[in-house]
C-alpha cells in the first residue's frame, strides 16, 4: 500500500456468533448474497483499501479479493481487537469501521460519518440513532492505536467505555434508525428476509 492512502476501511467479521449457532455471520446469505458483500459494497467507494477482520474461515473470506486480517490473539476479544488489528495494518490516517451483519448500511451513511468527523475535527465519529450509540459504526483516527492497545492490554473490552474517553462526536441518523438492524440469530435472519422494506 502506498503512502498516499489516507482512509482505510475494515469490516468486522471476527466474532464467534454464539447466538447464530456459531455460524460465521459474514458468510451467511441474506437475499441470496453473503452478508459481508453488502458491507464491501457500502465501504469500497469511500476508502482507499478495505480489510476484512476475520478469525476463522480465512480462505472463504479471501475469495472476496480483499486482505483478510486476524486479531492479535486467539481469544475472540471483541470489536476493539479487530479495530486495533486494522489500525496496525492500515497505512492511513482515518479508519472506517463497520460490522459484517448489517446489510442495510449504504455508502451515503458512511460518507455522513466521515463528514461529521471532519467537520467537528473529532478523533472519532460514532453512529447515533437518536436513542443510542452504535459503536461498531464509526470513523476513527488511527493515531489512537496506542490508547487502544493500552486499553486492551489492561483487560478492558467494552467498546463504548473506550470511545467515551476519546474526542468523540455523534453522527445523527435519527431519521433512519432501522439502517443499523443487524442479524444475530437465525430467527432475525428469517424475519429480515421476509420484510418487504428490506427488499
């Protein structure tokens, strides 16, 4: 990757998905396509490179033609571990982070996150639906790598607690909170497949 790269993206697909019978959510099909393909489509236009953060089924994820990066440990330490791994690999100032299991996110939403961070000169912009934060939809400066390393080394895992310690701005998506619908169980997958507005 050359030094001109300023914005990188990472799709978090590194979880165990216990509620999904331990199946790999990014590879599960929604509307006939692997769920991660929606994330790739949304992210690719706004970044210089896309990483997939995965801790299993590495060869299957490589078939999407993108670099696959795994957490620094085998402990399934959660989203922050995936974000740290992306910071380590990315030759970029800014990292856009999204999960693999929210197929309604589109490029325009990620552009709004990027714009909100830039306008406010914040270190982090996090999606906010009017009621709560969605801490795995964010744009973050990679200079926070040391802070994040220290936080994880201290045994901490909670995403929101670490984010609250940063210079953070909320990106307001209260007009369309449904875009953050994520699929955690087979029932949720079936329900989303059967709902017309997700068509």
